[in-house]
C-alpha cells in the first residue's frame, strides 16, 4: 500500500474514533428526597432544563450530554426539610469542548405541588404540570410553561417565551424574542425588546410592552395597558369587559374591538380616527381626534398612535 494512502486511512480511522467518542451519550441519574409542598432549585452554568410535575414524591433527575459530563460540570446535590437543590458549575472557565454546553440536558420530575426555581446560563427552560409558584431565568434560550397553577416569573436574554394554560399571576420578560400567552386565568405583565407579543384569552389585567414588534390581543378579560415602538396594535376585548385601558404605538396603526353594550369613555388620537360604535361625542370631532362616551360612559379607554390610523369597532 502506498504511504500516502496509508496516512489517509489512518486519518479517517482516527476521525471515526473521535466522532464516536463525541457522539456517545454520557448519562447521570440522581434521586432526591422531597415531599409535596416543598421547593426545588436548580442552578447550572450550561444546559437545557425541563421540569415536569408528577404524582410521586421525590425528585428524579436525569442529566445527559454528548460529552463526558464529569469533564464538563461539577455537581452538588442537596436535600433537606422541604427542599432539594442541584448546582452544576463548569469545570473550566474557558471550554475546550466547542458548543458542548448546548448538548447538556436536565430532565427533572418533581411532586406536582412543588415550588420551582430554575437558573441556567446556557439553554432553554420548560416547565409542565406543577401546582405552585415558579421562577425561571435563562441567559441563553427560550422558555415554555404549560399547565401550571401558581404565580410565575420568567426572564430570558436569548429567546422567546410561550405560556399556555396557567392559573395565577404571570410576569415575563425577554430581550431576544417574542412572547405568546394563551388561556391564562390571571393577570399578565409582559415585556420584550426583540419581538412581538400575542395574547389570547387572558382573564386578568394585561400590561404589555414591546420595543421590537407589534402587539396582538384577543379576548382580553381585564384592563389592557399596551404600548409598542416597533409595530401595530390589534386588541379585542371580551364581551362584557368594561375595564378600559391605554393603547399606544409609535410605529403603526391601532385597531380596537369592544362590546357595544358596555359603558366606556373613549379618547383617541392618530393620523385618522374612525369608529362604528354608537358614541356620544364630547367636544369637537376631527379626522385625527375623537372623544366620546359609549353607553353611559365609564372607565377610560385611551388610544394614541403617531405612526398610523386608529379604528375602534364593535365586536
């Protein structure tokens, strides 16, 4: 065999062995004592974290990676009266494993009535099926929360936030993506610097702010305070909702739909203002300004845009 061919075969064989080592899954399992009603905390420098509520007592933790876990992280597991925790720190300040952190995944099961705190500096977070409050924070991924009963705080610097079927007060913030909230029984405060906000069937008050996209609201059950400097606003109030609010945009038009049978005091300004509601006009009515009472009047609905038209219409 020619020397050049031999060297090539050795290189290919060595690469295959190296690839096999990289792709082989490293796995760690751990069980911690925790009764329902307690608190679970995880703080990790890297990795995705998925937490699920179950009917069984105790915390079951499975950590996987395509690289050797003990070479990436140093683990500290603690358990005590009413609490359990996991801490995972990188062994090397500068990783020689490329994007190895993105391949680390924590899959955790906790008792359904467990308060959950999650912090990761390098991955997404998901939380499903718990019945207590939760605080979630990540610097490097999106957040998904579904089927949770309890107050929620969620923050990310690097992804979108998706909420569905939550009962409790929710406060969420992202610097790097959009926010979606569907079927929330409670209030919502949501802020994003990098995307749009969409809500559907939120029963409580809404406080929404976007610097980078539009705001779309369907079936709002409470007061609505929404402002954006990067897009339009479309807001639909649920039938019977007379809580009013404030809608402001610097970057687009505003369309508002309300129940014509409720009482509201409406004050709207834009490049143009139109409505099909039976309003009692107060003061002068002009192309870009409208003040009037719907029904007998009531809570204030203030609408302002410097970047488009205003449409106020009946549901």
